[in-house]
């Protein structure tokens, strides 16, 4: 039995909750060395009481001060660090072997990249970091000998359906293509829904998964699937033509791998993120996750249909970005983050999200990416254009550009 020492980036979020639930089911197997989050000091304090990490990091300096006072008052064995440097520090602690990357958005890139450079075993949920980091991120992984285990349920499914050792070269294993399944979110099955009047509550009411608000909106626009196509391109080194999408409303089949001999392998489970998290935490051994076992006879019906690309233009925008230059996926992700934030704060309509992304892709000027600074510049330019397209001049609060979090 392999013992693991963990850092959890995004410990207070939905993926953080699911991960700590699995960890708590296996006492003695995992040591939680560090927990990191944005600014929820009350929740991080509760987690420090329960898991007694050596270090806790909050990106927000005021929240970190409040946590430090509380930790001292309770004589907990936890040192509190803050800011972008604090996140990078806990991502690269020498005694940590495994880093769960579950910060949402571009804000997670610097710490996730630090884990890659430090050669960690990275359990990757933060898909936006890979969409932005792209080749630079994968080069850092290769150079340091880091490994990536995908947590995103679709990529975890593909990973499980590939022979061991072939995750980075599926062509050599005889893979013809992969099929990413998409639930379609709350709106794909309902063509009558008017995208000019959809509310954040409606967009976040996912039929199968309970997740953070940003990824819930991404599921509703199906930008989530677009980002996942880009994520798959980097994780598995496939060409975009080898990555397809099929709508599967039940979220039981989490993705499929088609081989040249005609075989198609799939991974099935109930929609519970604890299953992919437990797979990645334990690999190559299997761990109990707390997920309810699958009862196929009770489910009875699994359906598959093509995505409606006309109603959900974000899918096409993601493929177009992959076919364009290296900066296009960075710009697409940045524009989407700004537009989703504006939608969630009542400053944009649901239908403005794809519109803003398309305008930004057409209007951006930066296209070359040779360094991380180039990627961050493309990210910043796209955010500026998106804000002006949406008519929101001031910077959004909190979870903004990766540039502000760059060490
Ligand atoms: P969430 O909103 O529930 O949690 C986000 C976490 O990130 C929180 O702990 C928050 O404190 C932290 N965070 C946000 N901004 C930060 C900043 N600037 N600095 C430091 N920490 C910051 O989101 P989630 O649903 O847990 O999703 C996390 C990531 O996992 C996303 O990239 C998402 O796409 C991916 N993912 C989530 C699910 C899911 O089921 N929730 C499934 C697949 C992939
Ligand atoms: Mg997913």
C-alpha cells in the first residue's frame, strides 16, 4: 500500500470537498501536508482542525491574516501563508508527492505549473490551467518527470481505457479516436429555452452533477466540453480530428476510446466525482470512494446523440481555437472567464457568453506563445477586449487574470 503526502489547491471547493471525503475514508494512507484556497478563512479553519495540515495558504491577504489569528488562538500545528507566493510554495513543498490542482480558472495556473516544475504527481481538475499552459505546461511536466493524472471525469475515463504507459502516445496503442461524453447541461434537451432570459440559478441547476458555479455555467453553454476538447488534446497528445463529442444525458458513460480494430472501451460509474478522484489518488491500486455502485438494470436506458452545435456555438469556438494559433485557446478561456463572471453577477446575458468569446477570438492581436509571459499577455489582452465587448469597464472582484497571480 503506497502512502501519499498531499497538497490540495482549491481545498474549499466542490472538488476539494470530494477529495477530502475520499481521503478521510482511508486513514493512514494519506497525509494532508497543505491546504490552499482563495479567501474562505472560516472553511479553511474548519479543515485545518480536521486534517491538521503543516501549511495552509489563502490567496487573499486579509483572509490569510484572519486564519493565522484563529490558528494561533487554537494552537493548531499549521503555518499560514498568503498570496500568489503562498500558493506556489505549497504546490512545491519538498515532502509532498501529490498535488491536487482544483483551483478554478486561470488563477490556478502559477501554482499548478509550480507543481509541474517540481516534478509532482499532479491530480488535475483545473482544466483552465492546461488550456492556457498548453505546450509550455506539458513541456514542464516532461522536463521535471512530473506525472498528470486527470480528475476531470471524461479524461479520467479515457485514461482508464488506455493501456498503462500509453496515456501520452495513444496512437502507438492503436487508438483511432476518443469520444468525450457530454450531459448537455440543463439546456441541451430543451430547445424551447430562451438564452436571452436564462438566469444564473437556471444555468447552475445541472441535472446530474453538483459543482462550482463557474463550471456549472460552462456546462450550460457547453463551453465546458470545448475546454475539455482542448484539455484532451494536451493530456493525450491527440489531434483535434481524433477528439469527438457525444451527448449522453445520463452521465453514466464518462467517455470512450475507439481502437483501430473496432473495439470501443468505456468507463462507467454513477456521476460522483469521488470515483475519478479515488482512481487518481490510489492509482494503480483501487480505493473505496463512497460512490453508490452502478445498477444498470435500474437505469435501463442509456442514450447517445450528436451535440447541437448551432445552439451551442462554444463547441465550435473551441475547435476553431485549436485550429488557429497557440494564443487562441488562451484568449477563448480568458474571454469565457470574464463573460461567465459577468453573467453570474447580473452584468451580461447567457447569450452574451459565446458572443463575447467569438468577438474576442476575432479581435485579438497577440498570437505567438513562446513563454509563460506570452500566454499571460494573451490572457490579459483577451480579458480587456471581453470587458469592452460586454461594456464592463472595471475589473471584476477576486478571481481575475492569471497575471495578477503570477509569482
Ligand atoms: P469551486 O468554485 O467549487 O471551487 C474552487 C476552488 O478554487 C475553491 O477552493 C476556491 O477557494 C479556489 N480558488 C478560486 N479562486 C482562487 C484564487 N484566485 N486563488 C486560490 N484559490 C482560488 O470549483 P470546483 O467545481 O471545485 O472546480 C474546480 C476546478 O475543477 C475547475 O477548474 C473545474 O473546471 C474543475 N472540475 C470540477 C468538477 C466538479 O465536479 N466540480 C468536475 C470536473 C472538473
Ligand atoms: Mg468534465
